[in-house]
């Protein structure tokens, strides 16, 4: 209680803080790892790496562990209202696809997998 008053000292509930890091949710990670597993089964990928920062979550797939990533997928929520929070990068850093929907952004890799399996 505050000194000299009959009312208790009330502390306001703090507002929501922005997350300390961006991450993939369970549904997104399931989709990404399902594709990764199928590419491993096709003999294309052998390793992966994930990185989580306050601005971006990244998934990279490698042919060999010591190689540059063959594919890099980034989730940047800050770009959600602009070109979309998802971006797919190729082996040389070129942007292959951007968008708002993970399934559509992963479509070029899915098409490549179909060609590899056939």
C-alpha cells in the first residue's frame, strides 16, 4: 500500500514486447523439414543449418557440409506488408522467389524435386 493512502499500489500490466528473435512456427518447420527429408532421400541435400536473429529466421540446405548453401529460405516478418515475409535464395545468393505464403515460395524447390524423382 502507498504511504498515507488507503488504496493499494497497482502496477500496470506491461504491453506486449516484440519477440527477441524470429522463429519458424511448428507448421512452417514441419513443411520445411518435410521438403528437406524428401531432398535428402533424392540424394540432393546432406546437411542443413538454421539461424535465428531478432530480424530474421533462416533455413539453409547444403549438398555437402563444407559447401555454400544450395538453397536458403528466410522469414522476415518486417516485410510482411511489403513484398512478403518469405524469400528463397539460390546457391549464388540470387532471389528465386518472394512471397506471403510459404508453400508458394517453396514451389521452385518442389518442382525441382519432382524432376529429380522422375
